[in-house]
């Protein structure tokens, strides 16, 4: 039996911003999330390891490009809804402090980042107690089976179940379809089922069908307006989810809890997807 989780209404979005393209992409994504509800407020965090930032006026003098981006966000959402935090601390420390107060934290990831356990995005995702959305500039293909969907990995574990709840909640807010994906190497090919059209597409009857139904249907009952597709993909979990999420609006994956060392909380699948998935990735503790 799947225990019902309480839906988390996003009221406070935090975002880390630096001078990179990934930082601007993270800020744009966070603003789009905040636009869904006029009650949502946005906190923009900018950190300088050796800086002495005090306020926006000082930032305008020392880093006018970042200041201009923040002003653009205030113009887009309204100045009262956008807060600015300037910190001389290490970026990871500053972002984790913000994550403790936010419902959702958005960070950028750069192409060619250090090995994942050393990157800012991965260190924040491993320690934070709130869902972390990792954004990088990506090119969307002209066609992909789940382009524009909220894609979520499902394996029957409590961690994937948390990601499933997050994915449904986000799909409902964004009014986007959801694709629940189970990956296994026991399939001769890929398979998908469209709940809206009641169409099944497969080359051989897949064993994971029962698992997907058991995991997805009890949660989907709480989100009747979300269009759902269930898919079984062949391959390793990281490879299958990366392929399924091509062109997706968001890919959600679960993360282990705080009772194990931080170095082990991001499993190999989450690490691989945060590092090089071709879409925005949400890591859900």
C-alpha cells in the first residue's frame, strides 16, 4: 500500500545565480516557476567566496551584469516578490542555508563541471532537505516521445515514490503531461502506455507493467487533471532515463535520506543524470 504524502505547495523559490549561462538559465527557470502563482516569492542568492557584498547598490557597482539580471527579474515578477541575498560565504554553504527556508531551490550546472561529487550542484543536491532543480542550457530536439513532459523515474522504491509525488505536483502546476518511466534490461525493446488515449505500444508484453500500475495509479488518483503516460525502457537506469527525458521539460529522480553519508545520497543514476541529462533535472529527497 502506498502511503499518501501531503502535497507541498510552492510558496518560496530560491535560486543561485552566477555570471554563467547556466546561472542565467537557472534564474529564468525560477522566474517561470514563480509566475505560476502570484503568492510565490523568489529569493536570488549570489555568492562571492572572497567578496564583501552588502546590497544591490554595491552589486551594481561591482558586477553590473548580475545586477541587471536581478532587476529584470524584479520587473518580471514585481519588486516586492523578489528578494536578494548577497553572501561572502562559499556558494554551497549559502545555497544550503537558502534551501532550508525554501520549498524549491534552483541551481545551474555547467558543461564540463568537475567530477560530480565536487560540483556545486551535486554537493547542494546531496545535502539539501528540499527538492533541488538543476538547470543547464540545453537544445531541445524537434521530436522526442516525451518532449515537453514531466518525466519521472519509477523503480518501486521510497525514493522514486517521493519523486513521483513531486512530478505529479509539478505537472499539475505547469499543466503538463507526465511520463512515468521504469527502466530494465529485461525488455526486448521500449514500451509505453498513454492513459488519455488508452493506447498501448510495445513489441513484447513487459513485466514492469504491473510495477508501473501499482506505483502510478494510487498517486494519479489525487491528480485527475494530469495526463499520464507509463513507459518501460530497455537499458541501464541512467541510459534509459536519459533517453526517455530527451526534450522533456523536467526529469525528476529520487534521492536517499539523511541517515546515510552525504557522499552516498546521490546514487550513480542521479549523479549521471545531474551531470549530463539533456534537460532540467529535479533531485527529490
